C-alpha cells in the first residue's frame, strides 16, 4: 500500500513539475511579445536600440549606461564623497523593480510579416459597405452613402501602390446631426464591419496642452490602446471625435480660450498628418511612461456634433432676401423645417465659430436627418440588434413569448418625439413600461405570452397576458 502511495505521489509531483514548466514557458513566450523598456529613459527597444539586462530583470539602454559611466568619470576625484551620500543598495529589492512597467504600457514587438500586395479586392466596395450599414442603421440614406464612398476611397489611398505623379490626399469627414440621430452608432458599426481599430473621444475634455483635462494628442493615444499598442495597425485606424461643436471659437470673451479656438489650432497637424509622440498606456506624457511615434497621415478622422445653434444661423441666412414684394420669403418659412441642417454651408460653420483652416481639413461635410415617427418605429423592430428583439430574447429565456401591437409601437415613437432626444429616448421609454413585466413574469410559470398594447403605453390600460391555454387580465398596475 505504501509503495502504491509513493508511486502516486511521485506521479503527482511529476505532473506538477510539468505543468509548472509549461506555465513558465507560456509566460516566457507571452513576455517575448513585448519590447524591453529602458528603466531610466523609458524608451522601448525599437527606439533606444539593444538593451543591457541587469540583475533583477532591469533593462537599460546603452546610451543611458554610457551617460552613467561619463558621470562617474567626471566625479572620479570625489568618488568617496559621492558614494557616502548614496543609499545602501543592499537594502533595495531589485526583483520588484522589473515590474515597474505594467503590461498596458508595454510596446509590442513588430513582427516581420511577408509583404502582401493589397488590391481593390481586399476592400469592400461602397455598395457593400452601405448594405452592411443598412442591417444596423435605419434611414440616413444620404449619410450612409457619403460615408461608404469616403471610407472606400480612404482605404484605397492607404493600400494603393505609391505613384510618383499623383498623390491622393486624405478625406476626413464632418458629420452634423441632431442628438440621437445615430452619428456615433454609425461610426461604431462601420469600424466593427471593417475590423479596424476605432477610438471614440469627446472634444469637451480637450484643452490646449492639457491644462485641465486631456491634451490634443491623447486622441491618438486612445487609438494606440485600441490597437493593442500595435503602431502599424493603429496607423490604419479610425478616430471619431464627438461633440466637435463644443470647441467652437468663444464669442465675447476676454479670457484665454484654451478649450475652443486653441484646440482647433492644435488639431490642425493631427488632421493633416504628422508624426506624433504619444504615451503608451496613459493619456499624459511623463518621465515614467514609454513613448511611441505614430504617423497620422493614414488615420481617418471623423468629427461629429449636434451644432445646436447652427439652425438659427442657417435660417437667418436663408431669410435675408427682401421681405417686400411678390417674391419675398416669409420669415417663418423654415421654422418648421426639421432638416434645416442639410442646407448648411461652410460660411454657416465659420459663423458658428469653426476656423476656416480647420474646416479645410474636413473636406467631406454632410448632415443626418431628424428622426420621424416612421423611422423610430423601424428602429424599434428592424435592425439586427433592435431593442424589441433584445427584450423578446430576454423573455424567451423564461419561455415566454413577447409581442407588440403596431399601435403600441406608434405610441412609443410619439413619446420619443416629445422628448426630442432622438433614438436614445426609445430605450428609456421601453425600460420604464417593461419594468413591471420583467418583475412579475418570473413569479408565475404558467404565463405563456405577453402582448403590449397601446393602452398600456399610454397608461390607460394594461398588457394582455396569455396563460398556457387561456387569456387573463394583467395584474393591477402600481
């Protein structure tokens, strides 16, 4: 019995040693994916060159090592005084210093890949890009067409062979549309379909040189993080800057405009294309964070904003004609025009407070339509990940069928239009009236179907509850 036990213990010890060795190998192979970073200057191997590894796993570049030797040689005469003021290195745990750089701040090694010739076949044509967007985004036909063509031309420019006679310039985009019209959602869907890195940032947090908040170059740092610190992949990504209207030039101010005109001026070099040194794994540069150089020449910038007061500027321009005579324009002709933003011109944007040189780097300007009742009803039920489909799936897990009457959907759309926050209002309304249903359904396993009625949405009645075989009224609403 003792021999058998001994044999089992030996086998288990052997398997533990094998699993530990396998784990160490996996850890080493995972660590090999990252570059070494100099402990003193924080530069990665790709910039500083080959590293010298000291005891404790500390890496230091040859330049910093040489500087250290030079300093010691200069102070050779006062070496005893210098050593007397230095701490006792025996008290320092060098093994902990090797973990000073977290993984999110490490730079991945650039793998040498076989050169692959890109062709137009690798890029989806505009009609296919638009067809993919149609599955997720309802309406906005013009916006989807413009975006599909712009993205197609951009990636053709990126992957096309260099020509000596013609150089294709980058076509950044400016999207103008009311809140909740789908600006951010369209960009997110586009990046997911094309499988490219996407960084979404908010212009409201940007200030000149990062006085309070983020500096302008932090948007590129977010893209690098989205690309898993792969510089080459990040340079082919998309940056979406939302709320771009919040950095308009401030009017009637005597203070320094660090969050308006100054941010627009600082973004000029980003939009045009330049080499930017960005911190890896952080939003601000400091001595303890490694830096990487990213070229923004092939990064597609898409800016979006609601521009709330722009409609008044457009109306004022459109009604400037004479108000006397047979051909006069009525002053209130455009007051009820929901798609007044489609008539925007660059002069209107300049009046709003955008710099001409900033607008010159966003050559493609297009607007999104305001959502109508019919469009909101379609948004509820048509897209692949429609809100109604999500709730139906949730109740399917409880083996309950969920149905919505057409009049109920119309009532939800009318309520959303009253809130004037676009498609965002739909989920808020549905969450409100579905609360009691989601709370009560799991109590009774005999419920087989729930039908949402118009009366329930308008708070004049309740939904219809079908038991497995018969129909009963819903519980009293609280």
